[in-house]
């Protein structure tokens, strides 16, 4: 029964993430052509939170997990990485592929629920998994999620997670639970990147503690090698994001 309910929530999230998403990215970034020019000029700037932990990515096989609009993937491809995005929104794929074409690179883009990535036949193919800002709170089962990550990554590969800090999400996010240890699901608007944009629908969120995240990573068979916490963008006295590195 729980699995069926989770599937329904995933489908509701998928619908929300497809609702006018292409137009929302255009409102936020401008046309794919305009955004591509910025990425081509400074791919390192787009990847500024990631590259210090990766070094050279040329020739590396990288999976950008839930890679959304493709800006990270396209910037990695500009630095000669071989990149696949897995994301369940066709509208995201449309923007990302137009962005890649305008930037003069090729990326692969699989429209798929990440928890069903085994259906893509990609077991242990990737040198690096990149997960960037706004991934974990869409999942209700972190053990299952990181088990999928372990199936995707090659032995010895690197998992790089740059994510919103649990303290910021659980205590200071306006629509959050304001209780660090709350485990209930939260329903709230799906992010609209356009300033002042209308609601594009609602998503179901699960906000995790740092302990839950680290435990799930280790249980999946990863070896934690680094955890850095970063100041919040608005209030630098509290943590706003963190970067986790782990080896398969």
C-alpha cells in the first residue's frame, strides 16, 4: 500500500514539474540561446560550487541526477565531460536539449523517475554522480534513493551532493515544518524560477535531517570523504547549503 501511495505522490510531483516549466525557465533565464552564451563564456562560473571538489572532468562519464534545466550538464559538457541527465520532466528535457544545441555540445537526457533508473541499463557506468541543490526533499525513502545511486556509479567513482542544508530547509524555509525532527510530509508549491511567477502546482516534500542523509549514504555502501557546510545566502550566520563527497 505504501509503495502505491509513494507512486501517486511521485506522479503528482511529475505533473507539477511539467506544468509550464519550459516557459518558466525562459522567464528566468531568457531564451536557451541567450543562456547558452553565458555558459559558453564562463562554464566554470556555473560549476563554481562543484569544480573545486572534482578537478578536471574532461573525458569523465557523469550522471547529473535530476538535472532539471540542464545548465550544470551543459557546463560540464563544455569542459569535455560525457554527461547524461536523468530527470522526470519532459519540459526540462526540452529546455536542456535546446540549451545544449545552442552551446555547441551534446548531452544525453533520459526522462525517467530516478528510482526506476535500472530500467535504463546504466548499472555502474558513471565515474561521477552530480546532485545539485534541491534533490533530496522530493524523496520519501532515502535508503532506496542512495541504493539507486550506488547502482549507477562505477566502483571507485565519486558521488558529489551539493544540497540545501537541513537546518535551513527544516527551520527557516517559510513553508517548512519549523521542527528539525518532524518526519511528516509537507505539501507546498513547486518552485517557479520566474520572479513573482504564478504557482505551477504543488509538490510533496520530505525534509531530512543531516543524520538521516549521512546514514543513508553510508548504508548504500559509500565511503564519506568530505562534508562542508556553507553560509546561507541571506543570513550568513546560519548554514544554507552543504557539500558532501563520497566514494563508491
